[in-house]
């Protein structure tokens, strides 16, 4: 059974607790900076290939847990993974905006 990933659900809103959006954003930014900066791996020891990180971003259930474990302790891989997530978000956003029906002019 696949364990729940804290990264995959990082944006899930907590139920019953009202927090200021600015506090949530600051906390998420702190986490992003921590993973992106605090685990240097200049020799890229043990790093998966970029196509595996891309798969983690696009289809996380199809990647071994060890890859997720690795990106939580390797800033270069976390940064690469984050870039793939941003690309995926942009593609999905563009796809949604193209599928919306155009507004009809008022007569």
C-alpha cells in the first residue's frame, strides 16, 4: 500500500481551523525554501534521472517511494521536481483556458 505523501497533499486545506491566508503562504514558502536550499548535493549522489522526477510530478503513484524520500533530502532534485510541477500547472491552466467557451457578444 502506498503511503500518503506530505508533499502531494501540502496544499490541502485543514478542516475546522481558520488561518490567515498570509500565514499559510508564508509557511508554504518556508517549506519550499527549506527543501530547495538546505540539502545541497553538489555531486548529485543517488539522484534519479530527470524523467523519473518528471513522472513524480505528473503521475506520483507510479514512482517508487524512494524517489519521494530522495527529493526531501536533496535540494537539486527538489528544485528540478518543483520545476516540473510548475510546467504541469502551466500546461493544465492553458488547457483549461482553451477549453472554455468564448463569451458571446451581447446584442
